C-alpha cells in the first residue's frame, strides 16, 4: 500500500468516528453525519471564521511572514475566560465544504505563510485532514500545525501519525478541580497527559527549525491565570514528571479579563509581573531547557472576530 492509500484509509477511519462521535473526550456518541449535534454543536461540514497570516504566535510559528491560521468555529472546551469566545463558544463563521477548506490552505501558502495552522481542529479533525490530503495532492508543501486546547482523545491522535508536523497543545490545568471550575470538564489532566505523550511519540520532544521557523516538533503552551498560580506550578510538575524537560514551553502572560468574568474575584484581574516571574523562575529551577516568554503589560490584545481583520487594533 502506498503512503497516499494509507492516509486515505486513516481519513476514512476519522470520518467513521463522526457517526458516533468520540473525536474528543466528551464522547457525545452522536451521529454528526445525520445532523445530530453534541457538545460542540458541529455537524460534519466545516465552519470557518477567519483564515489569515497570523503574527501573534510564538516566533518559531509566526516567523516573519505569519502562521497560516485557520480559525475554526466551536471548541470542545468552554473556558469561562476564553479570549476567542465569539467563535469558541458558538457556531460562528461560514459553512464550507472540504474542497473549500483545501482551497483556503492553498491560498495561505500563496500568501507566503510559514505553515497551515487550524485552531482548534479537534472537533473538525476528519474534515481538516481530508482537506489537507486534497491540498497536498495539489502540491501544498507547508507543515501542518495542530493548535489545540490539550483536551484530546489520544486514540484519535494515534490516527493522525504522519499527518501533523508540529503539535502546539495547551496544557491548561494541573488539577482536575481547576479544570472543572474554569473549563467545565472533570477529566482534563487525565487526557492531556496521554495526549501530549502521544504527540511527542509522533514528532519528538523538540522543535526542528529551518529558515528560522519550526518545521516539525512540539511546543507546549501554558496560560497563567490570575489567582491560579498554584495551577501553573502543578502543570510544570506534571510536564516534568510525565513528558520531558526538553520539550519547549511557551509560558503566557497575556490573560485578559473578558466581560463574562468581570465579577469574579480573581479572573477580573490580569496577572502581575511578580506572579509571572514566580512561574518562570520555577520552570527554570526545575530544569526546563527552552522557555518562550511574553512581556507583562496592560495591553488588551483581544481579537474581535466580528471584524474582517480581528487582530487589527489600530
Ligand atoms: S467533537 Fe463535539 S460531538 Fe464529538 S465528542 Fe467532542 S464535543 Fe462531542
């Protein structure tokens, strides 16, 4: 069997999962091919909010010409503080078919982006992978970045072997209680650990670079949440224990309070420089080898997906 036939069979397996959906750990068991909807409320077509060169990711992902980011509608988490809530908490965007998604990928390559980065692909992964195969057959060369929230079904990730070049998962929570309070799931950590281990198995624990940008590998993101510093320390401990100290980390300070949490005693604030430095110093003391950092400032760089250019703050 040639490589393309193997990929086609894997995509058929992924599409089969839509008939009793277990694409993510919510395992809604609905038949999305018949219009039934589970937690994410998605059917078996594709819903895209925006596709654009994105300059706000880490330097190895955005490079100088931008990541080729495809913002997909709906997420399998429901973080109460989500900055992308307009599209992650609702069905938001244009319904297109798989051919249309493959054309978007090819158009991002024409715009000279460094990669193709669907966000969040988890509930639409069969469609994304079928579109990717079509685009590859039409000479798409860019690496695929799988940018997800870390709440994955590791059995589904196993099917993606050879299709994903760079995994960019969040590792949001070190305790199940924080995950339940902030994202409404009771088994985040239990799934994040084996999922990220599977990602590392596929692409290795480091980032392979070429021409100043990532071509293959892993980068784990963690957003520090005000009032939940102990959660961040727990996350670092779990990555050290279960994954590796060599895997690059992106420790993010960019938390910005959304209107939905304006009355929450902690979430209505931003993190302080002292809190950020505490987490960074803890990671350094633990021996993490590569850490991407952010400035701690008061800028509220929250995208507005109702606009054609959601990241244009001018
Ligand atoms: S992808 Fe959507 S329907 Fe499928 S298990 Fe997850 S939340 Fe449920």
